[in-house]
C-alpha cells in the first residue's frame, strides 16, 4: 500500500443507519437480490482517467489537483498504478477501465507508446494477480493528442487512420493480455466541426471500415469479450457520428456488424442526446445490442458532459430496472465514468465520491429489483397490450390493408380510448424508490 489514502480504512458495509462517512449504507456486496449477489449484479468498475489522470482543469483554469504521480515517466506511471489499486481495494471495487494514455507516459512515436504500454500492462498483470481486481474494459485514447484533432478513423489524413488502427490493435492486445471482458470504442473526435471542410460520406465509410477491422481482429485473436461502441451526440465535436443508440444501430446495420457489436451507454451522453438513460437502455435491449453502462450524472442545465458521481436513487432505479429487464449484465458492468469537482482536491474526496456512487447504485438496484419482482408495472404493461394477444390482434399483423378494411367494416370496429394511467404507474414506482 502507498500512503496516499493512509488515514482511510477499507470501507465496510454498516447498513442504512450508519453515520460513518467511510462506510457503505446500501452496498453490501454479498447481499442476495433476485438470486444474485449485489457484487455480481452491479459489477462496479472505476475509471482510471477521471480518478488518476485528470488534473482538474477547466476552460478557465489549469490543474487544481496535486498528485504525487503527475509527470511523464514510467516510474510515476507505476506510482499511479499503485495508488489506483489501493483505491480499488479500499472500496472493494472489482473492476477497472483504462485508456492507453491514462496509464502510460506519451512516447515520441508509435513504437515508444507501445513499449510504454506493454511495460505498464505487465505491471498491471502483477497487481491484478495480487489483488484479484479485474479489467472490465480497455480502450484507446484517440482524441487527446493533437494528431487526432480532426478525428482518428474519420481523419482526412490516411496516416492518422493508420496510427489509430495500429494503436487500437495494441490496446486490444493489452486488453486481452489482462483478461479484459470488453473492448470499448468511444468516437472521441469522430464527428465534425463544420460541413464546409468535411466529406461526411467518406468519413462514415472510414469509420465503418475501422470497426470491421476491429471485429475481424477480435475473431482472428479469439478474444472472447464484447466489442462495445459508446454513443455520444456532441462534445468534443459539434456533430458526433455515434449520436445515440438508434444512430449506432443504423450504422452497425449499414456495415453488417449488428450481431458483432454492442453498446456501452452513458447516463450523461443520453441526457446530452435529449433522451433519458432508461430510454437508451430499453432501446438497446430491444435491438439486442445492450452491453454495458458508464454510470454518472449530468448537470441538466449545463449542456456539457459533467461526469458527476450519481446521487439520485429514483433516477438510477429506473435505469437498473431496464438492465434487469435485459437480464442483467453479461460481460458488461457499472463503470463510474465520473470525476470529482475540481475543488474536491483531497484524497478523501476520491473515496467519498465512489462510496456515494456505489451506495446510490446499490439502493437503486434494490428498488428496481423489488419493483420488478412485484410485477406491478409489468402486469399493467401486459394488460395494456392484451388486445394483441387475441385472435383479432394476431390476425392483423399478417393481413394487408384491403383485408383490414373489410374486417373493420364487418366487425363494426369503433375503438374507445383507454387511460394510459401514468400517474397511477408513477405512484407504484414511488412505493419502491
Ligand atoms: C467521454 C467518454 C469516455 C469514454 C471512454 O465522454 O465517456 O470517457 O467512456 O473513452
Ligand atoms: Ni464514457
Ligand atoms: Ni462521457
């Protein structure tokens, strides 16, 4: 153990009545809900970038965090890894996620980047062995360095496409070496600022081809994990190509990848797209592409991806309700793509942010499970569509307009509307959250 979190104990579960700030009130990892432990349901993961790589800057000011591992050497990268694994252990977080650029110093070229990454991957492998912490997913940062300012796969310069493809390969290799359960692609700068300089059609083809190569490489190497795309509508580019779940599905269809790639859905991105989190989750489930979630919360006024730790149980409960309806996570999990506010500069803040997030998710999941097990919503939903289970309803789907016209005349069809019962259903939900 390093001494970064030296006065902070391993966080115990003490139950809802505890006033101990450094204890869980709702997250008891061993508690069984719907036949599975909370640990297995939630599959918590910490994001390396926010907690260990982000310096606390904003457009008006630079670094606010002073961390002993900040700096561009392999030695410091290892100090950072030591502190990261300390945090995972103190919190009992079973998984983590990282980008290449979060964990290794930036090299002079591709070869040095790869050497640095490989060295840190070996270091991670030892730490994972010692602690039992696992990798939920790996990914490549193809958006921070200036070479990616006009995109990675969608860059007008084929050399950037090549650099990006090569980097993705090394990051998939790193993920596989560490037994990662998924590989994520978030199209950081895959979009555009102005149509005046953009060949939108060509850029989409490039993005599709890159994704096909990723899927080919998965099959070639026998990687068992899932390939996940993370949709986001804007930020950093004005128009991101992977706008939302529906857009990603259309894109996957176009490139013949709908059976190969799933989505990693982030709460804050759903909000930016003008959707609710649960809408995105439900749609992904119905399209058969639900994979994993990036859990955070957005400020509803800011218009930015504020990546705050979740703290709204009713909101989170509706999201986990859709996850439960999808049958729960398979390879996916709950990754906290969440960061501290830039004034929260103490080591304690990092731990407390995660405690709050984990407790909020645990309370939300338990509420969702109770609601689900009560069937209170599902009974009403089934009743609302029951007409479709009658002979008449079934027949309609296999008829044509002419047949339906004569049926409508013959049966004197004259429908009366029914209440949608929204308030009644909201009251039911409120009994559980
Ligand atoms: C940014 C994204 C990013 C991805 C991983 O908004 O959420 O953090 O999760 O590249
Ligand atoms: Ni994310
Ligand atoms: Ni995000």
